[in-house]
C-alpha cells in the first residue's frame, strides 16, 4: 500500500456504515488516523469490527451534527485524540421519497437541516480550525449525488439538497483557495448500501414493486451495468484527500458508472 495519507487525520461524518465506513477503512489502509462521527451513542457493530483490528488508528465520536454546539464538542474531542484534522469527509445525509405535490414541511425541513444546513456548519467549523492552524494539505470533500446533477420527479427536495452541496462546494473552494485549502465534492451514482435498501423499500411501496426490484432496475440502467459499491466511492475520496489531487479544487467528481456526463 502506498500510504498516501500517512500521518494525516481524516474526520468522516456519517461514518457508521455504508460509504462513510468504506472511506474510513480505505483511509486507514493509506496510513491515516480516522475519526468516525455518527449519531448512534455507541459505535455500530461495523465500526467496532474495524476498531478491533485498527484500534490505534480509528476513533468513534457520537454527535448530532444538526447541533452546532455538539459539532464544536465533536471537533474538540476528535482533535484532542488525533491532532488537527487534515481532511473532512462531509458524508452524513438522509433521504426521503415525496412526490412534488405531496412533499410536506416535515420531510423538506429534515432533509435540508441535515443534508444542507448541518453540512455547511460542519464544514465551516472545520475550515475555521484549518485556517487558524494553517494545516498543511488541508481539504474538504463534500458528498453530493447524481441527484444534485439532474432532477428526479419523486425526490425533488432531495435533489435540491444535493445541488446545494455542489454549489456550497464551489463557493467554499473559492473562499479557501487563498489559504491553500482545497474543497471538492464527490457525486456518487446508485451505490449498494443500507441507505439504498431503504430507498428500494420506499420505491417498492410507491410504485408497487417487489423488494429489490428497484435496485435491479437502476443497476441494469447504469452504462457499466451495475450499481456501485462503497469501495468505488472510497477510492475517489482517498485520491481527492491525497497530494495526487493537490491542484484540484472546486470540482465535483462523478463516480456513477457513466450515469451522468459532465
């Protein structure tokens, strides 16, 4: 292994499973110290399993990222354990299916509070520390989605949150460029994760499909012929966090098997 992230501290929100946990595993393999942040008060079993073999490299911090005071506490705890954060992976997000004419305020507010507002204030908190500490090689990677690249009739509010992530990424990159801090985003396509199992169940109820049918259809529609797996996204995250991407900022990298061309 090339150890591209040796002696770096990577903080990952929404790291308790799926894409976030795969990124944690890949970053550890590349030499990083990793802080995984999630809402559960105790580490999920998948995190405990990774800790069992990488105890020195991995720490779990429970936090509610919609609470700015808790974000400050989380950051202080993470940095007291592993030092200044070199890379933030802003991965936490939620999904809901709501046809345009049926979307209610509760669903709208929940998605925007977590996917946009919390994403922004976590990024802001980390960037303040990075600027103050003049952290070498500092970067932020926000998790967008192919849904932010194009509209979807049944998930308009989710699409809007991910479009906002892309826009905030571009603005933050310009603001942070004078400080040498890079800000990019990753736009995953359909990725086989526990979250997509929930998406499949929502579509099954709405479209009267059998369980697993939506996943089968979207996977078959991908030009490369399959859904992504978390490791596909993790590889992109490691690249963007590494010095190999030192001249890349303000970009959104599509990792979607060819679903979106840009």
